[in-house]
């Protein structure tokens, strides 16, 4: 079949296949055409882009990057090809679902996502211009794909105790407890007109600490963040995941029970106290076994899935069409 293209202006679309942020003029975009054939079934560019558009990634700033967008297009197209191959394999193997299985799943979705009110589901589908029967058919396909994946992949993944032990011995450094530091902090706002400076307030705090006033009491009195009511406590955290580099560096220099001098960042003052520290340590085999098994299952599942898809593609007709540059 000869590929055909329909061209529209980007300004009339909510999602562009190609973007050029620095150019203000409107640009043409590829709206539809053949993306791939899977046996006798066609996948269109519009179908692929609809799935890309539905992903959480589509609203991120990187969605305007042409290279990243093309990568998402290719990944989504391959996922749609896999879907059609699995459904074709289900038909070939005469796998089908009982009607009650789909109905049970519908009831679960309505109960968990629509407060048990099926009319809310129907309203959502109407807003998206999807009929209930179309939605149920997609749901039936999803369940078939899950069943086929279990039969051909997941049911065959069963790491042995020897494999689990070998994985642990080869990757002990991967299985560790997280570093955890119990941190309390007083955060001083930039002064408003007539208020004492950050430095002056920090000196007042230091004087009161030397007099024996508790850090928690001073946090409740001076700190302006949401944790002031809790005595400035942040609980146990991995500092690198939570704080700026300057604060992490200060925490590294403090011993448990010590309080830092004020750290001024962007006109805010930070007085940090290290309450206690728990360094990371390697987990024993007994502690790590469930995580090791989980990692092995994921690894083996991925390997089996790729091998299964390779076999299905070899036994099928799959033709992909390049997405041209506009």
C-alpha cells in the first residue's frame, strides 16, 4: 500500500511530532500514515502518537525535544507491535477468557476507581469518546495478554536457592541498608523591614543553646518552616536525597549531637543538628534473600520476555516504516 500523509499546521494541534522551540513560525507536522504492519493488521502513526500522548512523559519539558520524542515513538510502536503479536498468539493457541473474568475485572475497576458508581465510568468514557464496548474489548485484550505472559514467561521464572546464593555472592555491594541520618533544622527567613538579620538571630540561638535551651524548643520559637512545630525534626533521611550540597557537606563534618553554625543560602539561614547517624552496611544473606530473589525474577522475566518476542516476530510478518523528517 502506498503510504499517504496528511499535513496540518502545528498551531492547530495540542501535541507535535516535531517541535522547534526557538522558531516562532508555524510548522507543518505529520498527522497520519502507516507506522507498521503486523501480519495483516496495520498500526498507524496516529495510533502510536495517541499512546505517546497518554503517557505521563508527554507533559514533561523534554517532550519538546525531537530526539527524545522519536525515542518515545519507537518504544511505543514496539510495545504496540508486541501487543498485536501476543494477541495473535493467543488466538492461535485458542486461549480465551470466560465472560465472568472480564465482568469481575470491570467491577473491581468501578469499585476501586469510581466509588462503585458505574455511571462515573460511563461518563469518563463518553468524555474521551470511547464506547463502553470498545473499553471492555480493550480490557479483555489486556487480560488475555496478562494470561499469555504468565503462561510463557512468569510461570517459568523460579530462581533456585543456588542461583539466589550465587547472585548474592556476586553482588554483595548491591544489597545494603541505606545511610540514614536523624536531622533537626532551624530555618531562618530573610528579614523583613525592621526585623533582626539572619546573623543576629543565629547568634541569639547559639547563645541560648549554650545556656542549655533545647534545640527543639528553639526550632519551635525561631524556625519558619512546616517542621518547626515538630522541633525542627526531619526524622531519619539520606541527606543527599533531601538537602542541598552545602547542608550535606556540613552534616558530614558534624558528629552525632553536634549543631552547625548558621549556613546562609539564598538569604535564608540554616542551623543544622545531627541527632544520630546510621551508616549503610551490607545485608546478610538471610536479610537480603527476598530482594535477591526479586531482582533475579525481574532479570529472568525480562530475558524470557525478549526471547518470546523474538520468536513471535520470527514467526510473523512485521514491517516497520521509517518516520520521515519534515
